């Protein structure tokens, strides 16, 4: 839960005006969207702790804004907020949801089981009400690895792009193991047959909702016995900050995007509704010498995420 002092809005406006910054100027410097900053300053959206820290840095506020934002445990708030937004945006569908729930409850008291088609109707209705009405979280392609906030504020690329879009990010590392990589990953990393890697299995959440999985493969010659090979919690900056501390900085990336239907395990871990495919993005990072030091297979919910690429076209 985020608790914001009412003085935050007034202080943010005063500092921005004192520095002669427009919302466009501040957005470029803080790496948050202009519309999100405008909504925060006008009191339409609460600021996140990440935003407060970024504004303190951009506006030379020496922590004044950060001190006005307090966080506390409240795991139910993101879901409740999402459901409330869906209720406001989709009143007719909520009436239909109530009507269907009443019919379903009445049938539950009978001896006849609910048919498969009725289960499908309920699933479709819930999906329409709580998922379709929300915009997807945009994965910003190569830009996410060049964003200065990743290094200056010790944030992960996912945390930066989620926060820029007004979402609360969270990453859970669910397992760290040592094993042989799949053949396509071994080829990306230029590994010999039988070479082992460290596998880090992450789940990424936005506003408490799981939106993607990430299986990161790291050559043992890169991570050795560092925390990347032994610890679930990597503290600030995540995997890429830990790799940079070992001397591996991303200079070039290679990404391949495909789609398919999820496995049962993926569907359960991502809380996917029936019939929703996933976006599979196979990523590899290279240093300035062209050495591939990391590969990640991202499994993204196609109903909750989208991928955006912007590239220059040679004349």
C-alpha cells in the first residue's frame, strides 16, 4: 500500500515550476511518461516510490518528495484497484456478471452439474470484465537496456518500464539451479555440447498481476560462484546490475519473437484464462567484444503485455 502526504502534489508543482520545466522536459529527464506525471501532479493518480525518488533526483529535492511517500504491506490493494477500475469502465458487464452469478448459484444447489459450456461462459465473462478493459503493459524493446534509470536508480529494466506506465512492478525469483541449456539457448550462447549454465527462473508482476515469466541462462564461466549462481534475492538492479558488477555490460542484443499456447504449468503460474496464447521472446545479450553472456526466454501473457520496437532505417 502506498500512503502519500497531500503536500506531495504542491511540492512537486512548485519544484517543477522553479526549475522552469514543462511536463515534457520532466518526462525526458525522469524517464516517466508525460501523461502519468501530469495525472500525478493534478492529483488524479498517486505517485509511486520509484517516481518520488526519480523526481527528487531531477528536481534536486534532496529526498523531500521521497519522504512524503510511504509504503506498507497491503497485498490486496492492486487487485482491488484493478477490479474497481473494471467496475467503473464496464457497468453493463458487471450487471451481466451478477446475473450469471445468481444463475450459477441457483444451479449449484441442484443435483445436475454445471455444463462445460456454462463454465466457458463464466470464464469469458470474467476475462472481459477484468482483463480486456485494461491496456497492455508495453515492453519497450532495445530502449529498456539503454535507459539511464536502470543504472542511476538501480532499477531493473522491467521496473523502469512498468513504473513509466503507472504500474507497480514486482519480480519474484522462484528458483536458481545448474543444468544443461536447451539446444537453441546453447547455440545463442556459443556453448559446447554438455556445457552447464546457471538457470534463474523469475516471475514478473504488474499491480500484483503476473504478466510474464523469464528463464535466464548464464554461462558458468560468467557467473562463477557469485550471487547470480547462488542467491534468489539479487537486491537492487536485478540480474543486469549483477552482471555489470562482474564486468559484463550489454552493448548489443538479439531478440526473436514467436507465439504459441502455454503449457499447463505456464498457464497456472501466469493465472491465464482458457484459450489465451503467450508471446515467447528469446533474448540474448552481447558485450562490446561480441561475447554472448546471457540469454533469457520470456513467456508473456498476450492479453496483458505487448512488445514495441523502434529502429532507425538506413537511407
